[in-house]
C-alpha cells in the first residue's frame, strides 16, 4: 500500500509538471505573438464550449432515444414474460387434467358421458381465471362433450378445427370464429372479429396399451381477456395491445378497440403520440398468429428533451462569460510574470531525468513572505521537486525490495510444485497398470488443490481423484495430507473396500486437522472419487464423497453419484465421522470406459454466451454428454479433445478451479 501511495504521488507530480511545461511552446516568442496566441486559444476555448454544448445535447438526445428503445424492449420482454407465464400455467393445469386419464377411460368404456361433463365443469370451476372451455374428442376427432352444455348435440364438424393437428402442445393459437356459433355464440368475445386468439393446450388420453383413447383441448381466450391485459399494463407500466393476423386489435388497454395496426414506429391516440415496439406471436409450429405491442406516451420524453436543451443554454452562456473574464485576468495578472519560470521549466524538461534542478527565488522575499502568485508557484515547484526526488528514491528502493520478495516467494512455490509433483503416480507405472487410460491434471496456480492417486493392489489397482478445499498453496497442503493418508490406508493397512477407505480417510483428516476437538480451528476438507479394480474377476467397485463416476457401456454414458458427504471439515451434516459411504459394484465388460473427475471442469464458466459451452456451468450431466461424444476416440485423443473443449469454453476468462480427470478403458 505504501508503494502504491508513493507511486500515486509521483504520478500526480509528473502530471503537474507536464501541465506547466506545456506552456513553453506557447511562450517561446515575443509578447505580441503570445497575445495573439492567447486570443486564438480563448477563441478555440469558446468554440470548444459551443461544440461541447451542441455535442452534449446531441448525445443526451441520442441517449434519451436509446433509453426509450431499451425501455420499450424491456417492457415488451415483460409483457412477453407474462404471456409465457399464462401459457405455462395452462400447461401445468393440463398436466393435472391428464392425471385424470384413468377416470376418462373408465367412463368412456361404458359410454358414460355425463360424469365426464361434470368433471370438465368441475375443472373449469377450479380454475375460473385460467380456463374458458374444455372439449373432449374421441380418437376419430369427434366431439364427445365439453364444459358447456349443448355443444355435443350441435354440428360435429364445427369443432374439428380445434384438433386439426393432433400433436400434444401448449401455446397461443388462432381459433376459427365458426366455433362461436350455436351454443357458444354467447361467448364470442368481439362480434366483428374473424380471428380469435387464445391460450390452448391439447392433451392425449391414452389406453393402458399406449394407444390414443381421446383428446382434450383446454382453451383460455385472449380476446377481451381484461384481467390479462390489466396484469400486463401493471407490470410494464405501458399500454399493451394484441393484434390478430389481420391487423385488427383483439385486446387492448386503450378503451377504443378499433385502432388499426400502426405501420410506423409511433402511433397516435386521442391527440397523444406513443412510441411502440412489437413482436410476432408464434404458435407451436413457429407460424405467426398475431402481434404483441407495447406503447409509451411520448410526452414525458419530449418534456425531458426540452429540459435538457434549457439546461445546456445557461451553462453555455455562463462558460463564455467566465472564459472572457479569465482571459483578461490571465493577461494582466499571470502571463506577464510566468515567462520568468519558462527557462527553469525548460531546463527541467531537457534535463533527461535530472531532478535536482530548482527555481531561483530571492531569499529576502522568501523570508518576508511577500510573494506574488508566480513566485509562490516557483516555491511550490521547488517543494514539488524535493518531494519528487525523495519519492523517486523511495520507489527505487521499494521496487528492489518487492522484486527480491517476489523472487523468494516464486522460488518457494516452484519448490513446493516439485514436492507435489513427486507425490503423483509414476506415469510408466500408470501405463503398466492401465494401458488404455489418460490423466488430465491442470492446476489453476503453480501448485494444485487437486491430486490423483493410482496404486497397485493385490487384486488389481486403485484409482482416485481428490478435490481439496480451495486451490493454490492452501489446497496443496491438504492434498499432501490426503495423499499420504490414502497411501497409508491402501498400502499399509491393506484396505481394499472403497467405502471403508473413504470412512477411514475421513477419520484421519479430522484427526490430522484437530477437527474432532472442541477447539477446532480448521474447517477444511475434500471431496473424493475412489475406484478399486479387480482385474482378475473383472469387477470395479466405486465409492464417492460428493464426486461421481461416469462409465459407458454399449455406447450409453451412465452416471453414479457419490454420497452427499464430504471428508474432513468440522463435525456437521456436511461431514459426519460416523457416516458409512456406499459402494457401487460394476462388472467390467469389454469395451467399457470409466471416468472420475474433480469439479473444476464442470464449474468453469465461459466469457459470454458465444463461448463453446455458454455462460452456464457445465455440471455432471453435460460433462457426461461430452464424454459420450468422444467415447469412440482413443484415450490419448480423448484427453486432447477434453483439453481442447475446456480451453474453447474458457476463452480469455480466468480459471475458476483446478481440473483433474482420469479416464480408463477395458
């Protein structure tokens, strides 16, 4: 902090020096030339003020237009979100309707339509704000009944348009006005509209055999849906209009529903102008069935622009007046004396790093304190040079100390890296134990909080990935404790049960870090994935502490999650010393591949949505999908491909964590 503070002082002093020296080029001529240049400079200053005022007003206006555009986009997005919410509600309600499939089937088997009609009416009664109509059709698309009495006895073809396409779906669709005849004529929203928009869900009711038994169409009208339009208006703070494909409004916050579709980016209503923004409403097939529009009154924005213009005029005239006054003050009080400083300033500028140059101030004036502004500036200049020279010496000394300290730290870290690398399995031994395999070990820093373990045992070998708390030096310390403890359990204690190994490792870690005491300070630990492979009996046994196992069989990638318990940490639900970890046994068949990894690969974020995997973290399931995509490659090629995909996804962002992956095939 002290060095940064000194550096900021040095920077400010050099900024002052640069400003004062910039006058030299102006003053290095006769007095008349100086006056002409001063007049020219102030003319330029006034011109700059004018240009700045115009530019500022222009930018403010442009910003206002941008704000209007962003506000319209945001409000349109909010209105669309409300619309999507209504669609999702209908989808959820449809799921609850589909759960009654058994009852529908039972009643239809005995042609018992009356109870079905009552069921449909009860559903409508339960959701009065979300459902207007429910129609039930048989497998031949003939209307059986609905929640509106009398529809089943009318012309049957009238309602077939509701299920012209029998695919299951939920969304916004356009209804034929033909259905609003006869019994449903009383429900027609607007008598002169040929196009009617609605939220619609179509369900399949299935036999026990899986064949379609009947269809259910659930409908909520958009036309004249005042509750929907009020909700949109309240949430957007704007006017909202629905238009059908014919350009006619079907729902609006405006009282007049006979407003034609506006061809421009603005519209007028009762002598008021509005900014508008609209988007197509698409049905399940991606075809437009209408438009959703939001409108903002232009008057507040116009008033704001006028206020901006007025706010720019007063500072403009004030700035011009101050500039003229300042010109005369500088001419009389400053510029006639400042030439005395120019020569010394030139010496400093041409001194090429000589910071010992000082201005000559008469001692008698210094002692009496009778100094004018220029002489005071000279004294301040000398004081600045004294501090600048002292700061330069301090910075040079501090820089030397920082470099020495940094070299010492980097040397220690490199040594720690060598120690950690020495604890890793021998690559030749790994290739001997697992000929078809790869290992990815990429520390985020010089040393890693991840470590992998591959060790021969009597029946085959053990393979493990350990992900310790944090990364860098703290994580590396934990990996050394964990690796030594794991080697002790497997090699010295001859424990070959993965679940018992993890339980024993949990106990050792807590004891090593004194986490099993009342005075425990450390709350650190690790997650782990451990595989014991019996190569003679072709059996792999897996146990995990938070970390999963991925394995492929016959082209399908499978995932076995680890137990939701960590190792180490203070006694808590997160890590219970009495917890018994679970074993998962898999018989190894030819062509199978197995993978264990830390969470560093899955937790890495990309720089933006255009990155290889997008902003979201990868997670276990997407990581499994990636492994499935590359499963037909050799293990060396799989390793290269995983590293390539990781770097593509990471882009220029910082690494979040250490990355460790072990892959092995049989």
